[in-house]
């Protein structure tokens, strides 16, 4: 009797093993990061997160390589050439922060046709063969105006600071801002491009301020809040409410103003560590897992009460961040199914 039980148990186990999917070994796989721009603190933090997490995966033998490449100029043609070079180098997967949602599609299709897994994030691509990881950037724009409408129900004049012209992220955030403004008493009286960099934003805001009426608030995209504050502080204008983008210089300025005069605002952005999620998603695809083509992650919001805690964990010159583990990636994948 006991022998029969043992026999049945062993047979059942073998049947279960036979029915289970066999996972591929990715220890010999090579993943490359194609990045179009590194001219601000967010992109620097994104690259640092990639080096930290993907570098550890290489050291642990999870993959053979996880190399990062950034183009010298923010040009889609240059990034397309970079991707074509990666194809020639025989990478198994390419993770892309794209200069354009459409202009890289030809190079992306070439990679897919060569059997290469392509995962885009932040700046995503529309080529159907690629995977996409993004937050709802349009909602980020809407949320800024929703916050301001609660603070200023009578509305007022807004200055909009946009990001890099022609990039998907810039277009989506701006569209969300304008959609929400249409349902309020706010009016956008000026718009400049800050390139998601405080020095560029400071110069652009300083240039447009003389032509603007009194402002109640400044809507932004991240990396531009501190620059806007510096430009406005150099005038005799009253400081408006500036929406921040989780950069350390913005958070530090906000904390100083909060302590001095009770200054209130909010801060939101996609975490730079989304690059590490893209790495693990690429690894899971190479590992034979079924992964939906479109994945989403929440944006990181810092409110008035959470400011000090966020500032304590954000290094000078960097951005409030979240990095992703393999288990985190599996949870994001499962949530998209």
C-alpha cells in the first residue's frame, strides 16, 4: 500500500514538471540601453539606476552584458543609427528611451526582424513589435491643474514650461494640462521650452516674464521648477505656485520656502528608476515569459506633508527615485495581463 502511494506521488510530480513551462537561461544574453539624451538630472539618475541594477544582474550572472549608450545629440536620426549599430553588434535585447515615438520605428522594426527584443520606456515607440512601459503622462498634466484648481477656484494666469520639443512625453503632459485648463477658470498666458533642465528653464522664463501679466501658478514637466523660481525671484513679482518635478534642487528650494513662509505646492514625475523596470522586462521576455506589449507604472508624487522625508532620501543633484527588482517587474507584468 505504501509503495503504491509512493509510485502515484512520483508519477504526479513528473506530470506536473512535464506540464510546467521550461524557462530559458539568460546568462548568455546581452542587453543594451539606447538613450537619446543625458542633459538633465533625471536622465543622469536614470543612467545611474541602470548601472546599479543591471550591473548587479551582470555580476550575478543573470545576463552576460547590460551596456548603456547615449547619443551625443537629441536627434532621432542619430539614435536610429545607434540602434542599427546595436543590431550589428548582436545584442539580444535593446531597451530604448526614444527621441521620438515614430521616427525610430524603422530601426526598431529592423531590430525585431533580426530577432532582437525591443523594450521602450519613458519616451516610447509606436512600432507594434516593441514593448512599451510608460506612466499616464497626460494624467500628470491633468493632475497639476486639478491641484491648482483646488487651491485657486477663481482661476488665474498660468505659465507653462514644456520639455524637449517633439518628444512624446512633452506632447502628452502638455496635452493633459491644456485639456484640464479648458474646464477651469485658468488661462495659459505664456509657454516656453525648458528642456527638463533648470538652467534652460531659468533662461527661458527670464526671457518671457517681462511680457506676462501677474501669474498665479507655473505648470511644468520636471527639472524646470527651480529654474523658474530663480528667474521669478530675480524680479519684483510675487512668487506664484510652481509645480515641481521631484528634482533635489526643487525640493530643497520648496523646503526652504515652506520653512520661511509656509509656501505650498506639489511635485510629481516618473521615477528615473523606470529604466530598471525596462531592464527586467527585457530579461523576462528573453527568459521566455509571456509579457503584454503595454505596461504602465504610477508616477511618483510628493505632497506638502511628504516633502521632508522625500528630501532626506534624494541625493544632491539627483531626483526622487524608485528602482525596480525582478519581483517588481513580475508584479507589473502580472497586473497587465
